[in-house]
């Protein structure tokens, strides 16, 4: 898998973590760098670990799905993208605000924003992609964008939050379509 595709997958996956980071930044009154690092590390770590879990799961089912791998990858990315677009369409009142620095809340947010990465890991396994490079890129991109997102949220509120989830969803759907068309051609 080429570096550009890996980067765009990472960017698409990081959009929901970025959006949640922006929302988290809006809830912190006296933001400290250590608080932004805590949120970014949690999101980046989970976003990097979940593809590994998905990839390992894919190893178990690879032989059963080998003929359909491109369809499975497309459908997973398509549904994840649609989920992100739907969540991006929700208004601020429909989203639950919690203290993002509470360990339990941060854990739940980290898991929730990285479920997409689990499915991408499964897709990468089915496509027989080496996992090390994508995992590093996904984790670093998410960590970086989440760190910046906390500060943006703290200073600018919810100006971009929903638009970024929409963009991330569209990116993942586009990658899914590209995978499908390459395998059908």
C-alpha cells in the first residue's frame, strides 16, 4: 500500500478523534499542554492499537473471505464513512458532553473514536497489507491532529467539528470505492 493511501486512511480515521478533541477542548476552562497531551496520547494509542486487533481478527477469517476481500473492505469503509457522516450531521445538542479528562470518559471516547480503525485493520488484513507502517502513520496522525484539535476547540469552539467528521466519512468512502474498482477492473 503506497504512502499516500496510508496517509489518507489515517487522515480519514483521525477526523472523528479530531472532532472529539475539538469538542473536548471546548469543555476545558484553563487548558494546559499536559491535558492536551493526555487526550492526544489516548486517541493516538487507541487509533494505533485497534487496526492491530482488526488485522489479527482478519487473519482468522482471511481464508473464508479471500474471494470477497475487496467487497468486505469496501463495505466496511463505506459503512464507517456513512456513520461518520451521520455523526457529523448531529447538532451540538444531540451530542453528549462529558469531562474528557476523566479517565473513564477518556477511555470510552478513545474506544468510540477508534472502532473505525478496528474495521480498517480487518480490511488491511484481508488485503494482505503489512501492518507496521499503517499503524504508525494512523497513530501519529491521530495523535498530532488530536493535540491540535484540543487547542482549536479551546479557542474556537464548535466551528469545524461537524464538517471534519463529514470530510473524514467522505474520505473513507472514497478509499473504499478505490479499493473496489481496483479489484473489479
